[in-house]
């Protein structure tokens, strides 16, 4: 009687989640398996996210992120945010993954992030070998050159963002600083942009601000912002997974 088993197991898991006590791994796995056999996708996602909260194995993260990305209506523009989450949770591993993330970061005008990811890919051995080695080296070199150019242009970009009628440019240029490791200045600009309002994609901005806070070691602020992300095109789903990751991140 899978339905009865799932109901009883869920009562136990709910109790553990509310108290903060980790439910036994075997009971969580049994709950996930019961939902799978019942064809209850929402129930399975519940069990999977409980597994992530207490037993964050790479295979659970890979499954959860894949399910979010595969949901109907998921926005293509969030592809880089998906790769960021995969990177943060340790499931970014192949050369194709690293190259795709670096290329998307370049397309988003975030060369510092592209260079950092490319450098990590080369250091791990995922990049720099095989038929695409030369292309990957050119990508890293292009990112490095653009970082230097950005450092010259950023003050002008900040002035233009400050003069803009809404906060979108402030959030964007602030995230550029964050991607370069200049957290205090970047977060201050992002917060200023959020306060100004008029954002074209407010939930995207909140998601990125949460990522910025977490990268800066401001865990409580990151958790607060992730909880406030809405949207039906994938932003809220990604924020929920970022929230689980943030809650388990030692600062």
C-alpha cells in the first residue's frame, strides 16, 4: 500500500523538517521511492529537496537541478543561473559544462566570471585537452582581455547607471563588481538598484542579489533574499534550491 506508506512517512519527515532534526536517510529514500512508484512528481520533488537539506549528495543535486530546468515554461535566459547552481553544488564537471558556463558569462558581459570558470576548468583538467583545446584557450584569453577592459570602463558604467531612470543598470553593474570579487562595492550598487525600482526583471535581480550575498559570505542576507524570489518561469524554483544550498553552506 504505497499511498498509505507515503502518507505515514511524510508525517515523520514533516516533523523532522519542522524541528530541524535530520530524518533517517533510509526513510527519506523510501519516501522518494514510494512517490516515484506512485507517479507523484510533486511528492518526489518534496522528498528530493528534503534529501538535499540533510544529505546533499551530488546525484541528488543533479536530479533536482535537471528537474527544474526541464519544467514547462522554464526560461532559456536562466541557463547561466542553472550552471552557477551546478557549479556551486559540485555537479559541474565536464569540459562542455565549463566551456558553456564561460561562454554564457561572456555573453552576459561578465568576463571576470568567465575567466574564473575557465581557469577552474583548466586547473581541473576539464578544459585544455582534446579537439576543443585551442578554442577553450582562446575563450580564456578573450575573457582575460575583457576583464582588463572592463576595469577601465566600469567607473563610466557606474556613472551611467546612477543617471539611469530605473535600477536595472545599477543591479547589472553591481553584479559585474561581484563577479570580479569586489563584493562590498558590487552589493552596494545592487542594493541601490533594488531600492530605486523599476526593474525589468525583479525576480532575476533578487536571485542575483542572493547569489552575491552568498558569495560575499553574508549567509543570513542571502537566505532572506532567496526566500523572497518569485516568478513562474524558473526563478522561484532556482531560488528554492539556492536557499537549500545556502542553509547548508558554512560561513
